[in-house]
């Protein structure tokens, strides 16, 4: 496929804008994820900027696994263990409360049916594991709070995924079972963690026998995918698999 000069200049302009936002972020005192969102919003109104459409599933599979793996790899395991109780409560309780809160608002304000409202709540309930900690660190939030937010954002996917699937089934069939939801939550989390532990163990044995930095970097980059893809194919928490491997 031939790329025309106009498309190259548009790409150049987008990359220049991204670079400018990254340069301005520390000087403006605004965390770069927030600045990127605002910049993207502004660029969407600029005449002549092309429309880019990518399948969400492709974006998740392409970018999420290495980001999750890296975030988990550089997270202090000792800090996570010390704060396991609030992380566990937030990753389940906060996601459930957010799902319910969004559903109530959607039903009350826009008259959305309850099943669809709960689907919407489950979609928006989990926090982003990368942006949340990046923003918190740049704002000088105390380390313990950063650790709790980081830990919760890394593991809340299992809860949100179960709520989403249960809500979709309820919307399609009109049936809801709290026992089924609880069972799915346990199975999704346990299976995802199990896959991550298995992949992490194998990769650790491989890397112990390696003494070539480029190869080690390649293995580190691929580890997130190696954990994420089998879990995604099995229908369990792929995010927990990548995080556990890290």
C-alpha cells in the first residue's frame, strides 16, 4: 500500500504534537496522561486531521500486555503484601460500588434499562493500571496510597470482567444469579493467576540461563503476551495473568 505525501505530513504532525505535549507536561505540572487526553480531544476538532479507527480488541492485545507486565515487574512485591487487605477490598468492593453507582445514574438520568445500565457500569468501573499510578506519582501522593491504587488497578480487571459478563447475560436472558457471579469471579481470578504463575516460572528458568542482553530484552517484551494470550483464549482474566507473570 502506497503512502502519499499528505498522509506522511499528517503523521508527522501527529507525532510532533505528541512530542510537544510530552515536553510541556513537566513544565506545566500536568501529568502526561491527562495532557494526552486533552490534546487528543483538541486535535479531534482540527480540520484536516484524518479519522483513525482501530478495533479495540487489537489495541488491547497489541499494547496492554507489555504495559501490564512492566507495571507489575517494577511494583514492590513487599509493598503489595503489606497492603493486600485494602487492595483486595477495593478491587472487589470499589468495582462493585462503581458498577452499581453508574447503573443507578444511567437508569435514573437517561432511563436506560437496568441490565444495560449495569453493563455500562461494569465497563467503566475498573481504573486504568498505567495512568492511575503515573498521575498519582507526579502529583506527589504518599507512597502507601500510590501502592494501594497501583495494586488495585492491576487486579480489578477480574472483578469488572465477571460483572460485565453477568450483566450481558442478564441483559440477554433476563436471568441473574449472585452465586454464578461469585463463582465466575473466583474461577476467572484463580485461572488467570495460575496461568501467570506458570508462565512466570518458565520464563524465570529461561532467563536464568541467558547471558545476552538483547535476547533478555526480547524475552521480557514477549512475556506479557505469552501470559496474556492463553488466558484471553481461555476466557479468564488475561490482565491478572500478565500481572502475575510480572
